[in-house]
C-alpha cells in the first residue's frame, strides 16, 4: 500500500494505539482479537441482531473523534423488485418522506431533506395496457428508493425503518438484480476548514486518504467486505454477471496517485469506473460529493442496513486516522472461498479487520452487530474462480 508523507502519517495516526496515552475504555468496549470470545459468546446468547436500528451512534467507533464523526453524512439507495413503484411513492408521500406520489426519473433532483422513488433501468419494468378506447396509465414495477444526505441520529434511523416498512408492506422484494448502495460524504476524508494547512497540502492529504480507503476496501479486506455484503441470501448478487455492478479490484494499486480521478479509473473496468465496488467517480461533484460502496446485496432489513453502514464508516475512519491499517496483507475477493482452513479459523478474518481498523477498540455492541452481519454472509468466489466454473 502507498505510504504517505511523514507529516501525514504523524497527523493521521494521532489516535492510534501506542502513539498517544492509553484511553480509559468505556464500559462495554471490545479490543480485538483479545475479546473475540466475549463478543462471540454475547452473540450466541442472543443470535438475533439485538439492538433496534432507531438509536443512532453508529459512527461512535473512535472515542477521541466523536465530535468529527457527528458531522459525517451518508446516503442510501434501496433497489427493489416486484412492488408497484407508484404505490411505494404514494405511501411514502403520506408519511411526508417524498415530494411526489409518482416515481420520478433516475437521479431526478429533489428538495432538501426529501427521499425519492426513482425508475432504475436495472430493476424497473414498465407495463402499459392498451384497450379499445384509451391508453391507460403505465405501471412501474420495481425501482429504487433514494435518501437525502443523512446523519447518524435517531431521526435518520427512524426514517430508514419507515421506508423499509413501506417497501415490505407494498410487496417489495430483493433478488439477484437488486443492490443496496451506501454513499459516504467525501468531506469525512478532507481537512477541517480551520486546519492550518495550505490548499495544496490539504489536497494531497485528501488523495492519500482516498487511496488508503481504496486499499482497505479493495485489497486488505475485500474478501471480508464481499462476505458481509452477501448477508441477504448468502450468495452475492454479482456472481452470475462476474460482479458487473460491483466490480472487484483487477489490478494492483500504485503507491501514489496525483488525483482522485486517476485512482477512480484504476478501480473499475475502462469506461465503467462508476460500477466499481468502491465508486470514486462522484468525488468533487457539486451535486453528490461522495464515495459510494456498491458491494451489498439488496436488503429490506434495517439491521443489515445499519450494520453495513457501520462497516463503511469503519473503513472511512481507518483511512482518515489509522494509516498503519493498510499494512495488513491483502485478502482479495476469493481468498477464503472453498478453503477448508477458513472453516477452522471461523471469525478470524473479521477480527483481523477490526483489530487493524480500530486499534483503540470499539463498542461491544458494534463488534457484536458486525459479527452478526459477517456470520449471515458467506465467502464469495473471485473472478478467476468464476471463470473456472464456480
């Protein structure tokens, strides 16, 4: 992995274990892998995801950084099948969450704070009925529900629960075509506005942090991430299509990139970089300045949603503050698939990721929810495995 400049390493590592005085760990704090058995026993006693997703505090993974994580924003995209998109829109309008009782075109601008129900060519099917007297209104089946920028608070998670409730009540389903995408505000990787650094230095630090994120998500922990992304169904939706809409890394990353765009183009297939598992093509956009995590299967389960958003926050925070995390050896997609040893080692790959990204530990409840998500998924084959008939 690329190593950044000495000043950047020093600045970003300020919360890493061993580089500052040890913190007083809050009650219910887990240090991995030392506390792995405690986390596992806690989950085994209550195998269902234990905490309601309405409480927030999903980003409280770094005790010295809670003031900063409270400013982070994220967005959600729920692709769905089977349900009448107009019915979904009408129900969400009744709850004050969308501005229109009809689904709108893909990525139509929307009012501040409003969700939207959109047509999506990958999942929407439009049915038109023609009788002898008139052309009746068309019916759009399937689509995508898109959130506004959200913060990690109780109001946000109450809205997420309400949206998913409506989707289920309207008969929505997820299948091999649908995905769940998480957009993370790129500002989380930028300098605070009052930091005393030059514009050039701030820009270089930002590129370095985005590069770290790419290495963490697409190299060090790619295999774990795709396992956790397959929590709905156990089989990743991208397998029959060679992960076309969430493309894993296919080339080694360089130690240094001059621009984010240069990095973004190296993550996906030529001409389709926006479909890479980690989509960086929106960074710098006036409309949507985000990093997009495209790995996850579609889901209508708010517990899966919250746990996967936490995984994304984990990687963003590590890219921002834990530069040494990228020194972990790569485990690309397919590393554990079909490996009998992976059954013996059990949850070790998850503990490896949590130890590297949260060296100061993390809340026991967070570790428990991530273990729950990890165990719901399964190891996925890499591109080479698929080519040989897996």
